[in-house]
């Protein structure tokens, strides 16, 4: 070890001169003076070779320091999706890079106040009203502009002083979070708990503490179970360290007497006394070594160093937790205390602000009565609290979404309840073939006529439909039927209500929202969130996590993103230029919120599905956040429904443009697989418009008030529009409640303009007994079966190979299925030529013109099967000549006989793939064995590759050649082809792959 005066010699490789730094402790400045010292012994150290370089270019160049990416940043490219789509806009690329830097800064700011993003998005665990185990209720609320905070309600006679936050940091922190404790009231004749840390179990009637055991007995039990006999006698006393410190500070004759410090004999004295006391004990009770006699003091390091003691130490169980041993049950709590805030209590917050006193419904309240501007404390007894029964369904590869509103779901002129919806609507959704329910208007809102889009209380289900437990039951029953449950979440704006909403929550104008014009929606009168505030992000991100954790919802439909993404609320004209997505009107803070929302949701709940509703189609909506996208799973194509509505209302049938229909439905083909399509959703029926059925067949419920031709036209177009919209693109389709059977009337919520009438705020389920509406429902059900049984929507993009504006015919292939539509109002075609890829027989599987669907039934049974012609058409090697009645659409499937040729093609492709291996062939066999409809050869192999890693194929590892042949034979059924030659080809290909 060098002292402060020792010299430190540094050897120079070029001479015998060494620099010695002498540190002089006497120098107050402690400066080290360099001194030249010659001819002293050199410290041996490796020397570098001296190399003379004549030019500057040969000199060793100093590398510039480049910051390396952390593990979290690896694989992140802020502009990654631009190259994917061939976008080369420099300003937008720079905007994405700056946005990513802002995202990193925002996360850093969040992590200065929260341990992790998970904790940041779990604010509901602390904020709001929560029962504490120590016989009290804790309340936490954010109101940075308030000077005084109290809880008022029927539980304290609406007193503004009985239950208030304490002064200073005991009542609120620097960020404006107010903390209030409501102590349970001791019943008359009962004594307070002896233990200040006494806890209660509110879920079970009895717990360990109800046995009457005392704290002294618990500690004795803990010592007896943890320590071996006498082991605690030679462990240091917990007072020894304090006594030693006291003696060092005050000396042996300090101000305190020995009696006050208690007698604390040292370890050696205690050990010798114990050894004398146990001299006749068996050896197993003695320590493995003589602690004091060896001159060692027994502590944790001795335990680790001694093998025998270490072994004993490792085998020990942790000491019992005394606070758990003293915890008492619910009955003991109710016997001693009266709840400070009983279940069902009504309450509000009272603030004193610079502008005077005000009252508010808490922002984190979970049950609210908006008409009375009151929050309700929801804490039902354990026997009445809802208990979950069903697991959440597995996330499907395609979505068939049934959009609905609980309040108008009944037939009676009233507000329907969650329980009504469970008993009447959920079974219908399941029967109709949908696999997801999207509910609008569930989050609490003051005004019923707003359909739930002006949210006032973001953590509460609407009390007009039922209780929080009723909604849990709805979600649970839906899961039991195999249905996912999505919420339409409105985080793009909020209601402007003050008493029951968030506006001017703490008396200031900038608590949750922007100030000035930016804080108000340009047209709707709603308030705009301040997404750059960490506390607002805390509120919104926790809200998303709350609905998933508390109510087990499976996903969210983010409403009206264009309102939040732009300061003009999306009402400016868009030309599609990239500058419009990165100019001064873009709200970067809103974009960061959406990125965080998707990152956190998908990290905490990988199966959650997020859907974006953005009329401007912001670039990167459905691309990963690691590649510069916003991270949504799907985006809604809003243009399709607007196009159909414009055609039905403003354009004669013979002037419909097929090219425009296709381009609108397909949209940007680079994102088609992430697209959610619908012919009409709630907007057409609710937002002052009319449903397609009302436009096409009127608002009557029978045939008598409409001509037969008009009825045929209306029903035909209704079916064709829905069929082409659901099958031409995207992995998701949506339908609004009642439109599947052609509900003839619009929706109009009760409001002052209609004298608060409920006549149009319901659904006419009785119309399903009517021929027309039942036939439309039967068609929609069979249309859903295309995906339910045939996995239609989960296939790749449609191959649109025939669009003719003159004949008004559209044709495309979705996998192996051929769809042909004739929109011409008059012309029918007996033999219309359509190209196909695979030769063989094709049969009509779905026909909009069938009589059972309300059609004319012009196709005979002999026309349902068509054989390909060896002639090129539409860029394909073969063609079909199909009969096409006017205003009709058909779906044509390849017959199983054509599979023989496909088998050989598939196996040929497989054998050309390097490293495809056994799993790929197993998946191919599985597809054939299960009679899954094959696609073209390339598409078939692609699907098989996706399935090769699925667990359900693991059982096929022992497939043999004979079993493979049997599987193929079973799939192909009977055939006129030479099966033996195909069989031999199959065998050769199989053996070649295995080799």
C-alpha cells in the first residue's frame, strides 16, 4: 500500500527519464508537483515498439466515439417502416427521428417518478378509493390547483371538515396528489386494537389472528421454529451495536445509567453461561465449532465460512411473518368496527381553490350517478361480489366483430340493461357466427343522447345499464360463448362538464386539458387532453390497463384519432401529401401517447387487440413502434361505408363505377392485411343518417308497402354490398347490431328535439320472424361461415384479376375461393368468362340470388358445377364460364378432384426449398387430411409454413410414407385421375425431402 508521501513513477518508453509525483500531506492545497528524477530503478512494465511514420496518413488515427445502442434500443429503427413502403420524404423521416427522441425523453421523465412503465400505467392501484387492511379507507386524488381537499358525502353528513387531507406533506405531495384517510369507527363498548399494525382480512370471515394468540406467543413461536435449541444464545444481542456506539459517543460514564441501557453482557459471557448450562446436552445441540474458544465471534460470515453451519442455514425456513399471524377476519372487523365508508355510500370531493370552493366527482371513481353528480363507493360483501368463471378466448387470426350499444339493444322503448343484453343479445351474436363484440357507450357519460362519446368518468361503467359487477358478468358470459369483448374507448377528447366531468377539475383550466382554443374541440364543444403532461398520461394509460385488469376486456377501438392527432381536429382538407403528417398542425404529444398506449398494452397483455379509427390514415398506424409506427393491430377503413352511402343515395345503379368500388375497398394494398372493413357501422344508423336497409327497402316491416321489384333490388344490393366488403380485403369485418337482418329504421336517442322519445332507441328483434329479414339474416350467417369454417379472412390478400366498368363485373380470388359480382341492374350473363389459376371442377358454394336468401333463384342446380376451360383469361392459364344473373354475387369453390394436381405442385415447391424439413410436410398433410381448402400452390405452401410451428402439429412427427399417402387419398376422395402416378410422385418427393 502506498502512503501519501510515496512516489509514483511513470516510465517513459522513449528515455530513462521518469516523472515522479510526490504527494505532500503537509501541503494544504494537496497539490502534486511533478519532479524530474533520473537514474532511479525503473518499474518494469511492458513497452511499446517505437515505429517512425513519415506521413500524416500513416499516423494512427483517433477513432471518433460513437454512442452504442443499449439492449433496449437494439432492433429499433425510428424510420424503419418508410423503406418498407418506399416512402422517401425527408421532412417526414426527420419528423420521425425527432419524435423518437422525444419519446425517449418522455420515458426518462416518467421513470424519474415511477419505477417502471407498468407502475406508471397502474395508477388505479393507489388512486381513488381503496380499503386498507388496517381498518381504514385510503383516498388519493390529483388536483394540483387546489389549496384544501376533503371528502363529503352521506357517510359524514356532507361535512367539509370531518374527512380532510392533513396539512403539509402529510396531506399532499409536490405534484398535487391529495391523500385522505377515513378511519373505521369503533363500535360502542369495543376497545381499540392493542397492536398499531393490526390488519384485517375483508374477504374471509376468519383468519389466523382470530385464534386469540398474543404477540408474545407469536414471537416465541417464531424463535422456537427458526432457532435451534440454544442457538440464539450466542448470536449478538440487538442492543450490542447501540451500546457500543453509545459508549464511543459519551464514554463509559455517559449521562445514561447502566440500568436505563439494560444489562447487555457480551457474546463471550453469554456463550460461556450457555455452555455451562448445556454441558450435559447431546452434541447435536452444540454448534459445529467452538465460537469463542477459537477466538472468533459468531456472525453471518462465520455461518457462510463453516460448511456445517452453512448447511443448517440453507435448510432453515424463513421466520414466520408476525403481521400475518395476527391478521383477523371479516367477522372480527365488523364486530369491532363500523366501516368509515359503507358499501353504496355516495360522496364527492370538496376543494378550496384560489377562485373559491367547489365540489367535484372524483376522477378515479369507479361507479358514478351522473344525473346526481355523485360517486358511489362500490365494495360489496364477498358473498355478493362477482367471481369470474370463464377464461378469455384465444386471440383469433381474423375478426368478425358485432358492434352494439347496450342501451338500445332491447325491443322495448327503454334503456336496456347489461342483464337484458346477456339474456337476449349475446346468444343471437353467437348464433350469427361472430367471434367478437364491440360495445360503444359503456364508459360513464352524463348525457345519454351523446351515445357515450362525451365521457365524463373514465373509470366507471355507465350506471344506467347496471352495476360494475353486472358488466363483469356480461364480459364473462361473452367469454363463455367464445366471444371477445372490445370497448370503444374515447381518449381523443372528453366532455366539457365540470361537476361530474374533468373540466376545471381543480378550479384551473389546465389540469387535464390544454388552455385557450387548443383545449376545446373546434366543432363538438368537447375538451382536448394535454397529452404532454406526465400526470395526464398517468391517468389515460392507467385507464386502459384498468379496463383490461378489472373487467377482462380483450381490446379497444380507439375512437376518432384525427381529433387528437391534429390541432385542427382533423377537419382540414387532406390531399395525401406527406407534409400534412409532419407540419405544425400535428400534435406530436398525442402521437407519443398512442405509441406508449400500444407499447404498454401489448407488453402487459400480449393478446390485447387495438384498432385505430383515423380518417386521415396516418402513416405507420399499424406498424411496430420499434420501426417508427404507432403499433395498432388493425385500422378501420372509413372510406368504404362513405362510398356505399354516396352510391345508394346519390348515384343511379347503372352509373356505379366498379374501379372506384374496388380501389376504395382495397385501399393501400400495403396495409390491406391490417384493415378492418365494414359496409356500415353505427354512424350510418345513429349519426343523423339512415341504415342501408332503410334506404333500400324502406322502414316498413313487410312486403305490402313496397313493390316486389324494389324489394328484390334492395335485398340484392344489401347482400352484395356486405359480401364484397367482407371478403375482398383485410383480416377483420364489422357489422352494427341489427344490420345483419336489415333493420329498417334508424337510431335516434331520446332528446329534447323528439320529446325524449324511445320509439327509435331500440332494436326490432321481432322482425326476424318476417320472411325478408329472416332471409337477410340467413345470408349473413352463411357469409360469416366463410371465415368461421373456411378461415377466409385469415388468408392472404385477394387477387383482384377482373374489374370491368362496362359489364359492371368484379372478380377476385381469396385463397382458392373465387368471388364474382355482377352489379349491372339489368344485364344477366349466361356464360361470363373469368380466369382461374387451377384446373378442375368448381362448384357454387354461396349465391346471393338463392331463394332461401330472398333472391330470384335463377341459377339451376345443373349450373352450380363448372369445369375449367384450358384457355387463358385475366392473365391466368384457365378460365370458367359462369352464369351471372343481374345484381348477384357468387362464391365458387374448387372441387376436391382438382386437389390431385395441386398436391404435385405443392410437393414440387417444397422439394425446391432448402431446409424446409419434416414439419413443413407434416403441416401440408394436416391441411389435406382436415380437408382445409387449398389455395394456389404458392399460397398453400405459405400457409403450411405458418402452421409448421404450431403446437397442434407436434403429434405428426411420426408420419410415414404410407400414412401420407392415406391422408392424401382421404382428402382427394374419389377421382377419375390416375391416382397411382400421383401417389408415386408423392412418395418420391417425400423420400427426397427426408434425405
